[in-house]
């Protein structure tokens, strides 16, 4: 009997100790990457009122925080300069928990929908170009780690998600976000530092899927009633609020460098006219939630795609109007840049919403970050864009900016259309370019079918590919000079 009572007492003590042991969110795990040279936040749960002490392998500093009435605690530790040297952190509330194989480097969030979610191994019937080469080369990317947040829905914000940090090697790289991985590889090798990717995304989501209840209530006409939204949106990924609550909210305590974003397809026919303002609202929301200041926001323009016949097929403009909104967002979002994708798709991919050239997209995001975030100013990172139009007889003079003093030579410039007062657009049949020796590149175009031009469009259709590129080989951002289609 005494032996039985003793065993019961021991079991109770062990159970009490198990409950007392500090609990960490899944995002704090072995193999994680901490944002370098900053006050990186750590957080978790312990018994109410209990003090949690934290020690780190790279200094003699000790940090402590007291769990509140709900058992929550949070503190910040000073992180060292980026290095491939493994680090460790020990949490102690009477019982120690140690995280190992940690690196100090740069941490970026990979947000958006399926083109960001698309892994290096691709989706079914949607390959990623250069897959085998990426796998073979992954042995050289051990300083890259990722944590994939499971795509979940909730009507209320979650504080944790079932994830872990995984280091990159030939066995694990197939499951990394392709766009994120090629971004990280370029940044890591150029700067010789580790890079961590937090992948918080979901295929098919709209901007509204990630907004908080407060922002949805104040700035949209979306319902916050779950039953109403189930009836309204047969596809769950179109539903507002819930993806942000469960898939993004768990990462907001983590200290990051910036956000990479690839989304827009699901807004082509849903609140398209408000897209720029709502994207700016989302960025403002995320920056406030991370509480890290005006962190960089670099995003990707959606690629050309045919749309269905109900929305104009190849020659419709619904997709072009959404891309126009994406470009407009640049003027609304401070510390932002956009990757143009007009040349990052093959003609045969007209009905493939997941283009294969993800390396090109990821590396263009990296060029932006290397230039604007990491001050590697020798990188040419901006696509050329329309600046001004002048009409001289039947010829139109277009002035472009961000050409880096030149255009990639072409036999003829493709993708331009000209219209007269009848608003009927005709393909350009004559084109040439000239440099003004000051700062701008000029393209001169005309159509034998338009005697008096009044408007020009460049690749302003659902699926239309051009060939105008600047000195860096970056494509001209699609544009129009009219406002005839809304």
C-alpha cells in the first residue's frame, strides 16, 4: 500500500513538473533563424506568476520575464551578427528547455496565395523550371531554413501553429516555397549569411482573407458572420478574416526583416477596383501587428493568364486591370517595390495560372532586397515603366523611366497597341528607340491603321507578352494611357 501511494505521489509530482515546464510556440524550435543584430522577441507560456529565465550561447547575458495571469510571457534578446556558427538558447522556469542549431541571419516572410505557396517540386501538372538543378545544388544552401505555417482557418486569432524550422538540403528543398527559396539562395550567397523563410500563405486567398475583423468592418462590405460567408463563398479560400487569424497571426511575435508577397489572382473579379487601397491597408495592418516599423514589402505582379471566355478570354482586360491596381499600390505603400512578370511566362502557359519560371521571380525579389534593403546598389532592380506620351502626326513618342540608360535590343518592339478617337486598338507596325542622353529612353511607335493616335496600351490584356526590357533585362511594366475600361 505504501509503495502504491509512493508511486502515486511520484506520478503527481512528475505531472506537476510537466505542467510547470515552460511551453514554447512551435515557431521557436531547433534550427530556427533569428534576425541578426536586433532585439529578437521570444515568447511562450508558463505557470501564472512564474519567472522564466533565458540564457544564450553567444553572450553572458541573462534575460527574464514573469508570466502574467494567463501564463503568457515575452522578452527580447540581443542577437549577434549573422554567422553560420550554430547557436543555442536555454529557457528555465525551474526546468530547462534548450533549443539548438540556431543561426543568426536574415528572416523574411513569404505571404500570399498559391504562386508563393508553390514548392520547388511544383504542383501536379505545374512544374518548376530547374527543379533537378535546384535539388543538386541544395547541398550548398545549408544556411537557408524555412518554417511552413499550416494553412488553417479560424474565426478567432490563433497564438500558435503546428510548425518547425527545417534546414535546407537535397532531401528537404523540394518542399520549400520556390519563389522564397530562389530569393533566399541569391541573398544568402551574395551576402554570405543565413536566411530564414517563414511561409504563411494559402492558395486562392484574396486580400480580404488576411484582413482583421476590425479592418474588414471599417473598410469593406464583407460579412463577419461565418455562416453567411460559407453560403456566399463556396471556395473556403475566398472567405475573409479566417486565414489571417489561423495562418498569419501565429507568426506576428517573431522578429523579421521584411515581407515577400505574391497574390492577386483571386481578386481579378472580386473588389478589383479597390485592390490597391486594400493591399495598402493589409500592409499597414501587418506592419502595425509586427511592431517593427516600416519593414520592407516587396511583391510580385500576377502573370499574364487567359481568364475564361466570360471574362474576355485571352484578349479581355480583367487581369490587366488588376495588374494596373498592383502598380498603383506602389504609390500607396511606403518602402515597397514590385516585380514585373510579363516575361516570366511561356506562350504555351496561357492557361497555366502557376508559371514555371519561379527562379526568375525569386531572384528579382532578391535584386530588390539586395539594392534597397542591403545597400548593394550595383544591382539593377527596377523594371522600366511608362513616364510620358507625346503625339507627333501619326507617330507616338513614349518616354520610359528606370531603363538604366538603355533597352535590350529587339528587331521590333512587341506588345504595343494604338487607338484613335474611335477607341479601337490596332497592333503597332513600326517601332524604334532612341536615348536622349539625359536620363530617359524614348520609343517611337505607329500603326498604319491609326492616322491620329490618342491612346497607347502595352500588354494590357489578360494574356499578352511583350519584349521591351531595360539594360538589366527587366521587362516593361504593362500600362495604358487611357481610362476607357474601369
